[in-house]
């Protein structure tokens, strides 16, 4: 019988999990905080079923930029660069 040697199959390198480019975190009963690349870009308040997008890194200085009945639309108003800028 001829001895056989087996070479272990190399393990695939672990994938680096990149942080999400954008994230939306519920920080209060009616307030979301929106992040892009680990920086706060704004907030979204829920007022009577309407999502009010507020642009700015600090809530007390944020400025309303959009109102929508769809959360994703309000998030997009904060994430996407403004055409008016």
C-alpha cells in the first residue's frame, strides 16, 4: 500500500464586512437618526403619519428639507445630494 498525503484545502479568507454606507436608527418613539459613512446627516420625525426629514448633524440645529408619507423617500432626501445645492 502506498501512503498518500493529502494537502488541506486552503480556507477562504474571511470577507471584510464593510459597514453600511447608510443606516437609519430609531432613537426615540417618533425620531430616526440617519447616518452616511458613520456620520449623522439628519433626522426624521414622524408627525401625524408624515415623515419629516431634517438635515443636519445636530437635532437642535437641523433644518426641514422634505415631508413624505414614505420613510424611504424621507431618507433619500437626506442621503442624496441636493440638486439645489
